[in-house]
C-alpha cells in the first residue's frame, strides 16, 4: 500500500511540476501540459508499437514531440494572445481549446480504446522491504527523484533559475536588465511539455493510454500544485504525497467510489483555509 | 423581388425536408442506437457491422415486399444523454418502427421510457442489466439478462467450484452494478459470503488500490465484472501486486481479442461465463458471410445485432405490404417468436421480452479460450 502511494505521488509530482513550470512563468492555468502528456504517450505508442522502434528510441522521440508540442503552444497560442493583452481567463480557455483539439485528433486517428505501451508483456516484479513494485514503478520513482533534484538545482543554483525567477517576479524589470521574457516563457513551455511527456510515457508504461488521459492526470497534478502552493517545489512534493496517500487509504477506509471525491474535497477545504496553498506564500493584496 | 426570394426560401425548405427524410420514400427503415465512439466503441462497432450485414443480405434477396430495407445508425457514445439525443434524432427524422440498441445498459434504460411512450420497438443486442426486463412491453433483447448470468455463475462457483467466500470487483455503472447485485443475491442465498464489493469508475486505469484492499481480506477468489480495457488491467495489476487469488470473470470481455493480445500471459487461467456458443447452419452461414464482408471472425454482439435486424425484418414481412409500419404489430410479432434459429443461438422471448439461452463456462488455456462446461438453458 505504501509503495502504491509512493508511485502515485511520484506521478502526481511530475505532472504538478510540468504544470507549475508554465503557471509560474506565465500566470496562466494552461491545459497544454495535458495535450503534451497525451501526445507524448501516443507518439511513444506509435513509434514502439507500429513502427517497431526500440522502446528507448521511441521514448526519446516521444519526449521530443511532447516538448515541441509545449513550445509550439507557447509560440503560437500563448505569445500572440499575450501580445494582445488577453486576460488569463482567455488564455486558459484558449489552452483548453488546444487541449481538446489534440485529444480529439488523437481519438480520431488512433481510436478511443485504451492501448498498452507494452502489450502482452509481463513486467518483472521486485520485492523491496516487503513491498512489491514492478520495474516500471521503480523507474517512475527514480525519475521523479531526478526531476525533484534537477528542479531544485535549476531553480535555486543555476543561472537559468535566476532568470526565470526574475521574469516571474517582475517582467518589466527583467526586460530592462536585458532578459527576453518571451524566450524564457517559451523555454518554460518546452520544459512543461517535456515533463508532461515524461509523465504520459510513465503512465503509459505502468497502466494504459487513452486519448483523455491528459486531462485526468493534469487535474490531479493541479490539485497537488494548488494544495502545495504554486512555485514551491517542496510544497508540491508534500502535497503529492498527501493526495496519493488520501487516494490509496481512502479506498481502504471508505469504498473505492469515493476516491476522487476525497481528493477534490480536500482541495476545496485547503483553498478555503489557505488560498495560497499549504507551503505557498500568502496571496498578495493587489 | 420579394416573390423570388420567397420562392428561393421555399425551395431551400423543400430541399431540407427531402434531406431530412433520410432515404427514398417507400423504404422500410430500422433505426440503430449504438456506441460508435468513446470508450465503448469497441462494443458498438461489431453490432453495427452485424446489423448492416443483415440488411445487405435482406436487400440482396429482394428486400421486403419488393421494397428496400434501410438501416439508419446514430452514435450513443455509451452515455445516457447522448443515447437519448440519438433516439430523438432517429424518431424525428426517419420515424423507425423498430430500433436496434442500445449496447450499454445505461443507454437502453434511458431510451426505454421514450420508446415505450412513442410505441417504438427497441431490441438490444447487448444490454444485460436486469432492470431492462421491467422496462416495458416494447423493449426486447437478444442477449440474456445478467440475472440469468449472475444466478448461473453464483450457482456454478458455489456448487461446482466450492467457493464460500468471495470478493467482487465491478465497474461502477448500470451494467456493472446489475451484474454484481444478481451474483451476490444468489451467492448469499446459497449460503456463500461476499466479503467485499469494490467498484471503480468506467474510465479508471489504476485498480491497484482496490486489488490491494481485496488482497488483505479473507476470501477465496475474486469475481470480476469488467469491460475489455479493465479486464486487461485487472489481470496485469493483480499479478503485479501479488494478489494470489483466482479471478472469475462474470463477463464475455475476456474473449475480446484486445484482452488476449494486451494481457498476454496474465490472462492465463482466467475463468469466465458467457452465453453459450450457438451452433447450427444459420450460425455457420453468418460466420462465413461476416468473415467475407469484414475480413475477420464475428466479434462480440455482431451475431445478436444480426438476429435483431432479421427478427424485425421478419415482423415487417408478416405485415400486409401496403400498411404503414408502426411499432405495435412488430411488438406483437416478436412476442410470438419461439425457437427461432438465429446466428446468436436459439431465440425465444419470455413475457418480459428477455431471451432465454444456455450459458457456457470457459477458461483461457495457452492463450486460447477453452470450453469448460455448459449450464442451464
């Protein structure tokens, strides 16, 4: 049970990170991550299942496609709207539109049924401290630790992080200091797309892929982000664990039909209690 | 000027009316409400093919009373709301006397009251929810009710396999709940115990929490009510978490080609119940014709939909050629159907419009379905 919780939390964490990267940089609740997530999963499926490219190659291809998807959404959807000073509501709706286009295109070309990235293959199971994990779940854990470490390093230590924080706290001042905020935003979109692709492939390997997988994964990731507080990596990590724990143990205590109810109820309670998230800053008064 | 504009409008309206009629005047029309997109499309496309095949054969043999038979299909997406729209679209455009559908029980139950009110005959090729028995006089089905299946499975598992304590894992929709209820009612009445009944959402992909919960309980086996997608998930994930309990599937989903392909070794040993395979000349001819038309063996519910169309066509044929077809005489004809040799087996409707058929217990062995035994009938 604990192992299941950790794996679920790792999945949430990566989607949450993908969402936060874009949200923090642009202030837009962007559904593009969901599109990149599903696209990545399906590119991997096409490459591995139909074109018979070895799995590793397929994954690299899929990640490239996912981050390209993120970048393209930034370049041709976010920036043009930004230039016209569209409100964040418009931005959000536009991104939802883009997400639906991607989802329906996948459904049209690939069909609606669930597909497996590893059809018919039995995944090896490892026993670790009394818990049973598949090799894929171990991979998910390892990758999320990598993302957490990498995210911390980029955010706090590297120059990229400095630029990123400069832009998100004051775009005008950043521009004066010679930073191009558009390029930073595009970088964040590509990064968000990449992380979305990572989580899409992980879900695909562990479970199955469907055209609608993007939204469901994204919503839970967003819940974790909001509970943790936007922009706080540690907050996201803790919130992912809490959400995953609630989901898994909620099934034990109550019946499994209540799974999603518990999670979203928790979101509402936290938002009422601390609108900025548990670890986040208090909302600025402006 | 004014006149010519009026004429143009009238012409446009006339065109619309003709277009709205859907087909030439004088065709016999059968409607179909099936899920052609969405999660359940895999269960809607085969019956639409089966129905089309029947229509094609009837027309090639000269139609009905020298007139063509036409099938108009609308998509339900396996959602009650979309099912009702599909039904309305059909009844408002082509006015069919009879409709083949729905596939998902939730959709059939949503359409049934409307069909009953409008006097339109509904023949479901796939809905197995027990509630449909009481849905009305115009509602028929060529697939046995879950009640029949649930009762037979509970009796088989209790009496033949010797199970006393089981857990149930079911998809939480009309169909899943109906199956779960009829199984647990019979199993409990025989003296068995259902230690847990865990539901999951139709679109769920991670069932490990539910399976882990069942793993920690005192039971001998898990009875699963699932769709093809979740069947694969249950098979794989129960191995991943080391469930260590035999799985008994109260669904024909196990036989779906996608399940055998995607589950691979994890499907090995799975035991399941489904309506017994039909045999005889009609069955053989149907299989050959289907393979010729679509390049594969008939998939789930294709034979049932084929029979539904054939039965409705037979009802049309029994009426005087000139009479305008309405639902009522079709209903009366179907009520009298006894021992009809169909592609899906021998069909007799009981007083609720339910078909009575024998059940088969099968098992996956070396990646192939193998018949264990046949019960009831």
